[in-house]
């Protein structure tokens, strides 16, 4: 696309910087010199997608290959969708501004179920057939990775192959396989997919046939090709690859506008509700020296003034104290802010709070998840009220005035008394804040509705009935009507749809397509979400959403994701489910191996893989 044509197109939209490209550190490679051309697609706005660390990692890793080209594309907002249609322009990548149909591989990052309709929008705007079985060798191979691929069945109609687990190595293997297959005489998409299915971590849904019982439950999922494994096991990198050296710097403000360095992958805590904590096992820690070097490189390459040390539980990182000391020593005079997302309330200490205070402060966020000790034991959170109050004491005493707290309602075995305990705990934390900061103490309290996820101990559980959730939200709204407390909660219709899609089967493919045809776009955005479109699509398909959200699954039920393995065994997940019902907690796997199956799945001599094992 010429610059003049782009100018005409972007004159019609409110945020042209989303679609102009040319950002600092973006990579523009010679088109004809690349054997394989990959478009990395994020099905949400530029601001959201540019904040995704995984896409940035893959972008640099692919472009480091001399004969591979990787470019980016994000979901266009409504004004841009209309502008593309009016100008008869196909959706294009930011770097070369070439249409997506000209790429060999089109890879979507699926991190949130409510982005599914945007995948269809992007395919349609690119002029690419929506259905995988309608795309022959002349079209790009459509693949997808990300946390949603641990139950990819609702998107199986649209995606040629899914990648389970870490993508750094397997994506390069797919690229090499594609290059060799494409160069051979008589290239066949079907043959490429059959060979791709032999790679660990690759799931090709067209190679499996799903049958159903009369009541709608899955009866069987059977391979239809000798290349299709009986169980697709996720892929991991045993040692974390080097972080990106030159992250792309956006022209407009994005969600996380800062340097982000992954210090650890995986979590050892074993929270029973948490899909990420299960599917990202085993824990792998990055050496402190490597983190420091990455921070140096990225700050120099970007000009950012904030560094985020990324992991599922940053304060569980073995080297967190020496790392913070060295970062503070080096960057305190430059006013570089250091942030630790996902702080553990039982790991955060006065020492860490004091270290963070030496530079410009970022906010502090903690996730007690449940109000009562009983319910925190059920979900294996491993945090006491005393832990949270001690942490709040340290934070307010060290000069913070605002703390954000995350809770859930609708958890298994929850009662109204457990919900009232949330209000009590919030008031106790506020009292601590007022002792140190008086009227300046503020709490932001976010209460989400629990949604059972695949590959967790609660994957067999029903969602809490909508009317019960509404009553418990009302309890908190009444109890926390306080000037210093800002309370937010989940939209119930959004939660229900996420519940349907997160544990749904292949029959939901026609629901997703019909909802999109009716106008569903950007369902994760409150101003764009129209639940009536999804209700109509479900009704036309003859599917009851309560079938997916409102019933418990039996231990022996064939689940839609039964052919996919995160490395954590079903027997371990079921045992954890039983322990939750009995009100029993389980140890942190840093303290004792619980036999979850990860060590056997990946032939690990030790797990977690801490700094000692990586030679720190």
C-alpha cells in the first residue's frame, strides 16, 4: 500500500497510530529474501496487543532468523473496519503493509475467549475464508497459540493447527517444516498438517473426529490419521531463551508502556482455581545476571522509565532480593521505576517494600482471592488474614497510599458468610491504611466471578448460579459503600459467555460464527459487548449455555480437551479437587514434590528449575 493510500485510509479513523506502523525498533525485512513469511496476529486493539510479552518474544525470535520474516497485525476498531470496507482495502500488516493473504503462516495469539469473534473479523477483512476446510494451498496456514489453546475446540473450525505450551522452539520448527514442504514438488496442505502433528505440542483438529451422546456430552474424540497422536502433549523450553533485546516502542500509549523482562515462568503455589499456575508448569527461573543484562539492553533501546519484572508470582523468584538491590543501585538516580506484578501477600516483605520505595513508586496489587480462611484453604491460596494485614502494614508504613485487592466470588463451596468475610478483610486493611496515611489511604477492590477452566482441579465444577452471584455482589455493594473504597465487579453476562467458551466443544464453532455474522465484535470491551447476539446464536444452534456452565462433570466424562495434556495428570487434578472438598490444603511444590506429573512428562531431574539448577 502506498503512503498516499494509507493517508487517505487513516484520515477516516480516530487513532491512526494503531495502523501506521514504522515504530522504533520495528523490523522491516526484504520481502523477496524471506523463504517463510509469518504474520503475528493479536485479536484485540493495538494498545492491548502491543502489551503482550509473548508476541514480542516471537516477533524478535522469528526475525532473528535470516530467511524468515515476521510482521504484526492487530484487530481494527470499528471505524477502521468500516474504512477498510469502504476503501476496498484488505487487512494488512504494519511493517510492509501487505495483505495478510500474501503471508505463508498467520499466527493468532489467543489469550482470552472473548476475543474469538475478532479472529473471524480479521480473517474476513483479510479476504481469507473463515473455515479451515475451505482454505486450500493458496491460503496461509492459520495457527494459534496462547492459554486458550488448552481447550481450543470452540475454534477448531477456523484454525488449521494449535500450539500448546511454549512457542519459542516449536514455532521455528513449524516454520522450517513449512519451508521444506513448500519447496518440495506437489506441496499439499493436508500433508503439511499431517507432518506438523508429529511435532510435540502441535494439535491438528482436522485429524480427530468428535462424537456426542444424545444429551450433548462428548462421547469420544478419536484420531482419524496415523500421524495424529493419541494425546497431544504441550511443549516447554527447559531453559528460558534470552529476552528480546529491542522491543518495539509504540507511537501511542498502550496498556503496559514499559520495559518488561520475564524473570520466571511457571508457578509453584498450586492455587486450584488458577489455569496459568497449572499449565505453565514447571517453574523455570532466569539468572539474575541475565535479567540485569536484559534490563540494560531494553532501557537503552527504548527510552522507557519503568521496568516490570514479569512472572506469575514475582516475589517467589529465588533471586528477587539481590535483583532488586542491584537494580536500585544502578537506576535509583535515573528515577527508573521498578514494578513487581503479581505480588504474593505471604512473600512480600518490609524489606522489599523499602527497596521499591527508593525510586518513583508504582502501585501495589495483592490477590487474597477469598475473604475467609476456610475458603482460601479450599482454593489452596495459602494466605492468611494476618499475612495480608502485615503486608498492608509494611506498604502503608513505607509510604504507599493506595493498594488494589483482587477477590473472587462464586468459588466452589462458597457461602454468603465467605462473601461477608471479604468486606471484613477490606475494612481491616483500610483501618491499617488510615493509621499510617489517615484520609489519604485508598483501596481499590476488584471482585470477579469465578469461571472454572480446563486443566485445573476445578475443571469438573459448575459455575455459581447467576442469581446467587448477583446476591453476593449486592452484599459487597452494601457492605463496602465507603468513601475510601472503590469497588468494581464483573459483568455477569460477560462471565457467563466466558464460562461457555472456556469449557465448550466443537459445536460452539457455529455459535461463534453466527454471533459474528450478527455483529459480535470486541466482546471483551463493555461498550461493544451485546449478549443478545450470543443468546440468539446459541438459540439458533440449539445449544443451552447452562449445559456448559451450570452442571458438574463426572470424573469419567470425556471432556472436550481430553486429548490434550498440560503435563499435569488428571489423577493429580482430581485428587486436588477432592482435597478442596475436604478442606485440605496442599504444599507449595518448592517445599515438596506433590507428583503432579510434570517431572515425568518432561524427564526433569528436578522441579522447580530454580537458579541453582540454571547455574546462578
